[in-house]
């Protein structure tokens, strides 16, 4: 495989396994992995902790926008747990941002233009040196429109709901499968229909439907396509 480094942009629907897939690719290539969704989740957590949501869960977007200068998001690899972890203002929040409470509110935060502008700026700064894998909703369309390799991931909503349900149960959360699927379908709708950076496939992105294939099969697929790109 060529030593040339590229930007790999992975977009797609929630609970498609984008992060697992992106981490595997980054590890194999020795690239940096950036979880853009974690940045929006961390911003949502900050909003919850600092009064941007009222008791009924309604978001005060003005209050959150005003707080953006106080939000710093970084990533560190935890060797002991063998995972990339998200830090909000110097504190590890990896577990807190993966709860259903955050998942239920993150789409509303992510559709705020000022929030997206701030996150996109940070993401573009992270990718200046290339050699990165980043996953999210608008990586190939907005953050890195010139990325050398773009992937758009999708899967059946019911299958995605089951995956997410199993993940939350494994963490000890009490959840209902119907609630999880409703949350996923609601997030799909919001992501596809928001005014700022809606979820869509970049014209030059390759579609990967992983409804019925393993991570190993996905890795073989990406290696074949990446080799062609690096050989150009």
C-alpha cells in the first residue's frame, strides 16, 4: 500500500457502526481517528450541565451559542481501555455522552448553524495534516469536500435499533427497543431535513450498506477501494 496519506470521510445514519468502522480503518492505517459526532454530543452535555436546556428539555439555543467560546473538546487514546475518549474542558466524558438522554437531544444541538460552524472549523483544523479518518453527517459534503476517499454508510433502521439497544443494555442502561427505534427514526428525519448541512451522500461517495455484513467484510471492502485510490 502507498505511503501517501489521505483524508477518509465517513458519513451516514446513526447507529450504522460508523465509529467502530472508522476506528478500525484508522488503527490499520496508523491514522488519527476523529469522532465528529462526539463533539456534538459533548456540546449537548455542556448545554445540559449549564442551563441551556430547561426542566422540560427545551433547548435555549441563544444560551448555548453564547457558551460556545467556553467549550473545548479534545480526544485522547486510553491505552488501559483501548479506546479513543472525548474530553470536555479537560474532563473525560466518553461514557456520559453515549447515553440515551444525550442521543435524544443531540440532533437539536447539531442543527444550530453557529454550533456547526464552530465544530466544522475545529474539524478542519484537525485534518490539515491529512492521515485522518473522520466520521459524522457532513464530513464529505461540508467539512472535507475534497477528501480523497468518501464513504456513505447506511443500514435498515430496525437493524440499527437492535444494535443500539444491545449496546445500551451492555452498558447497564434500562431501555425499550421501541423507544430506541423511534429515537433513531427521529434523528434520521432531523438529520436529513435540517437547514444547515443536512445529511446527504456526497456525489463522489461510495455507498456501504452494512445491514447484513460483518466488520471484517466491511474492512475488506474498504481496503480494496482504498488501494485503488492510493495507486492513482
